[in-house]
C-alpha cells in the first residue's frame, strides 16, 4: 500500500525504522508535549481518528484507557471519530472520558492489549540503577521511561520513603514500590496523593493495576509534560536514556548517526522541568558501551546524530562507572568527568581525542 498511504511518524518505532530510512515514510521531529497542539491548531489536520477505548459505563462514557497522551487531542480535532470498543481495555481515571455519542462509528472487538515484558536487568544495568537510586532524595517526584535501567533504578529504591510519580509514562516497575508504601505522592505540589501519567505500557498485571484505580490519573500529555507544571513538584527527578553522549554533554537520543531510531519524546520537557524544580535532578543514564563494545561516550557525536538534550541543559550523566556532574562545568571539566565514567577500555582513546579536538589534557 506504499502508493496509497504515506506515514508521518511522530515517534519512530521498530516497525517504522526501515520505511523511514528508505524514504517510504517520513519522520516529524517534535516534542511529545507539542503533538496535541499540532492537532488542535490544525498544523497536522486530522480527517479521521481511530481510538481504542474501554466499554461505556452506565452513563455512556468510555475512557481512553492506557493512552490519553495525544489521543484526547486527536478526539477533539478529527472530523470523523471512530471507536474500537474493547472490554479488555482498562477504565482509567483522568482526562480520557468521552461520551459514546461523540463517535461517528463504533467497532466492537475483544482482544488482549499489547504487552511488553521487561527482562531482568543485567549486572551493568543494576549498577546504573544503583547509581541513579543513590541520587534520589526521599520525597522526590519521579519521571522515568520504560526499560531495564528505569526498572533497575526503581528496584534499588526499596529503602527510600515518600516518593511521588509525575511522568509521561510508566510500566510495571512502580507497582512494588506502591504496594510497599514507598510511593505515596504525599509531597507533590501538583496532584498530591496521585500518580500522574500520560500513557502506560507493560504487562497484564499493570493493566489490572490501573483499571478503575483512583490512585492513577492518566492526563493530556500537553499538561503532563508542561515544564511549568513539572517544575512545581519539589525534587522533580527525571531519569532518561540516550544513544550516545559526547564529552561536552550533547545527548543524542533519537538517532544512530543519521538513521532515525525513535524520536524526541518528552526528554527535554522533563530535563528542563526537573532542572527548574526546587531540589530537582535531571539525569541522563546509559551503559558505557553498546552490546558490541563500542563506546557510547564519544569525543564527537556521529555525523547526522540528533541532539535531543543540549550541552547547556545537561546536569547529570550516569553510567555503570559513576556520575558525571555537568551543570556549571567548563568544557575541560566536563570532558574529564565524562572520561571518568566511560568504559576503561576506551578512556585512553577519549583522552587522546579530547586533546586533538579540544586541546584538553586529562
């Protein structure tokens, strides 16, 4: 159907990478928080929106379930609205209530939601998680993504107290901390006592956890990822990942060189929001090397690499070898700190390149 459909990918997953690279699809670099505005202002006009929703309640309201994020804006902006009603979609509380009369067409289905099971973290991921956990203060409000490193960080917070959650998405890793009374949300300035998210993905246990759960608020991503909202929570701690980081602190998170790998997402929203929060900590975490042993800390980013978080926005970079504090540091100080947390096998080469490029003696 390449001649019938042209895809504009707002976040490029595994199913789209080859098509984008080959030019059969296109990629739109955009903050996740900006996507609702693109719909609502007609910059990306929507003729039809197809939404996966929970069954209506006795009053006729369905919910957008696990994905309110940009779906609410799509529902408000599209000329034609189609609902796929699935009894296996959990009912969630928050912004995602839509009356059944709003839909032009309804399709009834019954199939399980896609699940994502995160494997147990390996030794490197556990060490990164422990380094992150050591930076998290009691009473902090957390934002984290999905994957082994966020789960390892959460698992290492078993002795923390009174944590909160305000995040664009979450997965299974928070459930044990809720059950043990570690996540209480009591110190949050925005939505105290509640977990706030824009969407979620994980196991069936996660979907059962959020079903009709008043603890969880699934909200419009334009609000969730608003820097002015994020910064109001005390000790906002943002934990995000990267593909590579250069020794000056430039963070590439959306591409491998010129090959689009994912998207901008909400990293910058939360990095900046956490930086402006009282006691906040913006954290970028990544293994020091790829699975093939290539250093992910580089003297220069690959040609064509996208800078998602600039060197001016970076505060902390974490690998399994420690924490590099970047905020307020010079280029020379940054290079030394970054080389200290690089894999030992690559430090000598990084020192040589730091001198050749930046005249830095490490």
